[in-house]
């Protein structure tokens, strides 16, 4: 059973920084994509950033230049460094992975970690 354990959320002042981490366990197969989504009440969950197994990255326009995603394949770990945080970055952040086995894609989600940007 694949499990994702997230850490690093919390309260930060505008302009501050936080780093989110997520470790995946229980997978015998390589994790094709690892990433982060976020969601606020009443809105759909949206992509923040993702990184593929060969380190290709994708960022939402809202976080480009402020957030940086990285991964450690040996540890099945993905991290999201968030700089210059703004109140509109407040959301629940979810870790997301995609495991590809042949033509089958399996997706898994973490339970979410709250990030609150407020003075």
C-alpha cells in the first residue's frame, strides 16, 4: 500500500519562507511524477509544481520564480521550497505522485498540510 507522509506546513508571515516535504513509501516501482497541489475552500485543487523522474519541472504561473521543487529518487522524497510567500498562497497543500507501470497510471495523494500566510 502506497502512503505519502507530508510535513512542513504552518503559519508564516508575508514574505517568509517554508519548505514542504513528502515521503512516499510502499511502492516497488519508480515514481514517474512527484508534485504538489493546493486547494482553498470552494475552489478546485490546482497544480502548484511537479517534477518528473528525469527532473523536468512544471510550475503554475502563480508560483514561478518564488517556489522551487526538487526530489530525491533514492528516498522517494519530494520537497517544495516556498519563498516570498503571500496571503493568497494560503491553502491546504497536497502531495501527489504518479506511478507508471506499463500502460497503467496510478495516482496517490497525501492527506494535506495547511499553509497559512498571514501577519
